[in-house]
C-alpha cells in the first residue's frame, strides 16, 4: 500500500504525458496555467529587453535611434514613402486629401505673399495706398473663406464617396490647413500636378 512503484510501472505514465503534450490543444480547453497579471507580464517584457550597463550608454543609444527615426521621417516627407510618414500624414484617406488639395489652385496658398505686399503698402505714408491695402486685405480674407468653404464641402463629399467605411474625422481640416502653405513648401511633398484628375 505505501510501497514505492517500480520503474516499470512509472514508465507508461511518462510516455502518455509526452504523447499528450505533442497533441494540439483544443482552443476551448483550459491552458493549464493561470494568466499572468499585467504587472508581471510587463516586468517580464522589460527583463527581456537587454538594457545597457550604464545610463550614459542608454541615453546615447536612444539619441541615435531617435536621430535615425527622424532622418527616415524627413526622407519620407520628401519622397512620400508611407511607411515612415508621421502618424498625422499616414493612410490612404490623408493621401487622397493631400492629392485633392495639391491638384488645385487655392486662394489660401497666396495668403502669405499677399500679406507681405499688403504690409508693405500699409507702411507707406500715402493715405490712398493705405486705403487700397485695407481693401486688398478684406478681399483676400473673403476669397480665402469662400474658397475654403467650397473646397471643404467638395473634399468631404469625395471622401464620403471614395472611403465610405474609413474614419474621415479631421481629414477635411487637414486638407484645409495644407492649403495655407505655399505649394513648394508643403510637406509631404506634392505627388500630383496641378489640374490632375483624381
């Protein structure tokens, strides 16, 4: 009753357990071990990462990694490579918004050059030129607002047609903010010519 088993009796049990582990486990069956707590899993992941011996090396490695990421991102902004673009520029919806804006002349892109001209005119001490500058300022602002409203409505309509199942929140404002930049200075660089059919 209390005697130990012989080696012959123990052998079949080990073969059976070995055979059971080789079989694929049913997804509905319990996995045989408790799920670790989140804090335990995070500490295990942290241990898995090989931390450098001293803080100076860690900072240096982090700086080099950040520098490499920024260089890749800059290159992607110039070339339009989707993989390394910043999060705000990624995705087919944002790419379409960029192309839609870049294919058109927008009143807002002439805001900065016209603002410089108007500023120069207001500095001249001739009342007639100052009145013309104020009138020009009013015309530029009205043209910008009207053009931006119509562009935003058209872009929103095109996004609803082309990407009905994609989230488009903030994409219209993203496109309108792009119109405020001079075309040559836009990042990511324009990938379509003016007048291109999308």
